[in-house]
C-alpha cells in the first residue's frame, strides 16, 4: 500500500504504507487512511516527529559498513534509515506551516 501526503503549498509526498504509518504515529496522529492534520496542529505534529526521530538516531549505534566482495555486489541491500525517509514529509510539514495549511494523507 502507498500513502500520499498532500498540502496546498507543496507537491505530494508518496511513501510505502509501513513507513508512512510509523511517521504518522511519531507525529501522534491516528494512522487511519485517509487522515488529516488541521492547520493549527501541523507545527505540533512536526515537533513531535522531529523529537522522536532525534531519539531514534541517538539510540542507534554507529554502523560499520562491511567491505563488499565484488561477487556479492549485486546482492548487497542498502538500509535507508527512517530519519532519511522522513525528510520529504518534514519539508511538506514545514511548507504547510508557512502557508498555514492543513496536511492530508490518503
């Protein structure tokens, strides 16, 4: 499942459902799809999300990247952190705050 976040002042942000649900939960909103955040609550949602992401990053130990064997190069899977995946949504939330607009997801 894909979840699309939208606001009037920013292009849509599309995420896989599991990632989107995690981020919505971090913002302290219900993961019901469709859903929305009122314009007056967007700043609080952004603060909650950034706080939770900071906590997660601080709790993760530094990862040591193993050497990649040329034979296994195609089999290596790169892990993208939730904090990195959240960047487009954070940008969308900031744009919504600037425009005093709501945020929806469906």
